[in-house]
């Protein structure tokens, strides 16, 4: 089991985190992680080319939004919820409120 | 006095708002608006080409983050704080906390 490189919470950059979240596909990935917990990096039902998806995961990982660990040939992804909540309080909660429980559903 | 086109709060798109905020220059513009209130669209001390700055304002305006009104040849910009707070509760507050009062100053 190996964890891919990721920033320490102290090194989170607000612009990088917002940029990572500022894309419809990446928001959908974050929504699924929030609802389902750890997932593989190839979630079902997303019609996104593998290379594009890989790029989205990299952007999310490098910003500190997700952690990726490899187990054999499988990559498992988790949302770094605690790190985000500690470093940028309220940000992820506001995003998830809109993604999963907002007025517009 | 004329207000440039801007989305109604009901039409705010989370990804577009996060994308608009996910840039260091645009975050600096938002920080200044939050601290100084209405400003001209050519803030002092920013070494950004006019065309680049104009593009940043457009992205912020089209996402609903700022409102721009023209008065003669002057463009005046305000942060749409109430609209953002109503439509995406907690998001702007979390961003401003990090920009103006966060642990790292």
C-alpha cells in the first residue's frame, strides 16, 4: 500500500483548492466521495475518458482535496475532509451543502 | 449608470463560482472588495496587464461574484456578498476567513 504525493495541510493553497473544486466533473467526484467514502479511481456511470479522469484526480490530489493510495493495481481515493475542515474551515461544508443538500437539490 | 449583465442568484452555478474564485489574482480582487467596498476596476498596486484584469473581472461578474456598473467612463465593482451568502451559504465567509483572518494571515 502506497500513498501518492500530497500536500501537508499547512501547505494547502486556497486558490489551488478552489480551482480544484471549480469544475463540474471534479465536483461530481467529490460528491460521490462524500457520500460513498473510499472509492476506486474509476467510478461507475461517469462518461469521462480515462486520461481526463486521471487528470481530474491529479488536480484534486495535488490541491489536497483527495488522498490516493495504491493497492496492487488498484487506486483508492478518499476525501481529505478532516484536513480541509481544519485548514479551511467551512469551505468543504459549504460546497457539500450545495452538492448534496442545497435548495436546488 | 448602467449595470453590466450578471446572473440572477438562482442561476449561480457552484462550479463557476469556485472556478471564478480559484485564481490568486481574482482572490486578491475579492479580498480588496471585501475590505474596501466598491472600487474602480483598476485597483492600485496590482501589476496585471489591463486586458488580463478585464478578463478576471468578466469571469468574476459572469459567475455572480461581483457586480459591475458603469458611470460615464468609470466602471465600479462591488462584491455580491448578500447574493452569494443567500445562494451558497458559508462559501464566501470561508474564503474571506482564509484571505483576511486565517491562521496564515
